[in-house]
C-alpha cells in the first residue's frame, strides 16, 4: 500500500483516480491547487506525487520545483500529467526532477503500472546491514541481534523480517506477504502470516514493537514503535 498524493484540478479525474487507486490497494490524498498540494505533501509525506501540469494557482512545473527544493519532500518521486504531448513540457518536467510524464487521455491501468514502476525505482538498493534502534540485521551473515544479543530465527522468519524492513512504513497486506515471502497462492488462509508474525515478535523481544498490526489489513514495520491501527 502506497500513499499517493494527487494534485489535480479536474474533479471528474480525481473521482476516477480515487476509485482506481483504492482498488489497487493504495491510499490517495487529493489537492485541487498547487499551494494545497504543497501543504499536503509536507503533512502526509506521500510515497509518490501525481502532479497535473496545469493548476489554477501555480503551474505544475513550479510545484515540482518547490517539492525538489524542500528537504522534507525532495526525495518524493513525481509523475507529471499533461493534457497535451508538448515536447518542451516533457523535457522541462524531466529536467527539474520529475520521474515520469504521462499525457491525457490515458488508460488508468497504464497509469497505475507507471506509478508502481516509479515506486519500485524509488526504493533504495538492498542493504546488507540494517540498524534500527536496538535491532541489527546482517543479511549476508543471516544474523539478527537485539541489544547486542543474537536472536535465533528460522530462514522463513528472517525473510519475513527483511521483507518488512525493506518496505518500512508501508502497510503489507497479509495476501501480499503470502505471495512475496511464502510464495504461495494468496487465496490460501492468511492465518499462517499472523502466526509467524507473532512468533517473530516474541523472539525479537522489545524490538518486536517495530512490527505493527494494521487491523483488517496486515502489518507494517516502523521505527516509531507501539502504534496499532
């Protein structure tokens, strides 16, 4: 699940996107002006911004520049949207740091695929070492320690932990974990995910709080422990 900020003036387009983004498992936030979009970007820290080139107050290019200049938002990938295939707009958009550029009208399914591609590209390369508070994970040595004490976990539990860490702050539905960690049909029972997460949390002790339950959805790894939704 990704947080998608849509800065778009067309209300019909926003309605269409809201339905499709929700269906794809994403959480959407909407702003109809550039200023509102900039404010919302700082508040919600989205995983990606879908930005219209033409807005009633600030041109989309100007919004993109502001996002790039702000240390709090400069790392957020941007997909720009335009109503016409103007080559100079495309060049300028990419020059100022937009990650992709799409032209209306477009197939919504294609847009969703582009958003997914941008999200994948924006992820940092796989790290060999993860240090999160008291938790230390060495992927190469297949070793986990908490407060300097080694924790014995199974290969499957290790894969589950690393998957959650790599996707930190993003909710992972149980069915997604079944597919990506277990490699099984996501239509199978999801109870096995809950059982393994509980066992992993117990082994991690105090660091187990980093794995949070999002009720009715799945799990999320976050460096701010103790929250449940």
